[in-house]
C-alpha cells in the first residue's frame, strides 16, 4: 500500500469510527450504501477490495465457503463467476441460496449479503468471459474445477493443449462456465466503533422495498 493509500485508509477509518453509521446517514437503499463503501475501499488503496467469502450449502445443509471476487453489483444483485461443475456450483444447483461477506479490516467495515441465487444468461457470461486475460480464459478450459488431480503436470499439460487448440482464433465460453447472481434478501452493514460498541444495520427486502433495523453489536 502506498503512502497516499495509507493516509486515505487512516482518514476513512477515523471518519467511520468517529461518525459511526446511523439510519439517517445510511439512507433507505442498501445497494447505494454498499456502492459508497466499496468506492471508499477502492479509494483507500486496499488490496483486492472486491475479495469476498462465498458460502453455500448442500441439499442436506452441509456448509462450505471460499474466497472469490465480486465482479459486478447493482439493484438486481451481486455477481461472481465460476465453473458450473465445481463444488460451489453443484451446491447452488441443489440449494440455490448463498451468503457473501466482504471485510475491509483497515476501514473497520464489513458487509454481509444473504439471498437466493440464479445463473446469469449465456450472453452475460460470454461478455464477461471475453473481457478476461487470455491466460485466464485458457485456464477455464484446462481446469476441471474441484475434481481430483493426480499431479500438477496433468494440469499444465491440459493448459498447453488448450493453448494449441485456440492458438489461431477466439477462445469461446466453455459450456460449463459462467456467472451466478445473488439476489439479496438481507444486507447487513457493520461499522467498527470504540469500546466494541459497533454499529450494525440490517436491511430486509419486502414487497414494498427495504426496511432497516439496528442490531446489538
């Protein structure tokens, strides 16, 4: 983190901890508040502010979690991409619900998202896939994500074979790869405060919009 980024992070930390998070300053729209916090995390120069935990569960309720990258968000939900044959995707097919956590410890802020999940359209997945670096696109063809791998040499061999396969043309979207959108039903914002008297605001979606409730820290 550069000196300027450190100064920005310290200023944001001080503002958040001193001013706190009130229902008035938070506003009625949790997605707008998330956009403000996400912009602050990026402006502070934090490494990978889009990094998040994605938690899923099997049909029987057995949980699993992993770190991923938030690729888009808006009023319609929070988007990430993966191999549809991976463990997370299999669990989402069985139990189409997920929980997300974004944590910016330098800023003493955390956001939790819970909701149902849907696949993105092939067109949306293709548009994102085409924007990825060439090596990442080849890697998506080479990797059988979450499947047992005998040794690393097999993975590297598959990568080279895919490189040769697509050497002279566009790399198409693999039929087993694409995006998911988490459509939030709850969004909770946590702002660290002194003496561990933190601010927690939980937004709940209703048929008329969003309601907000303060929680004990």
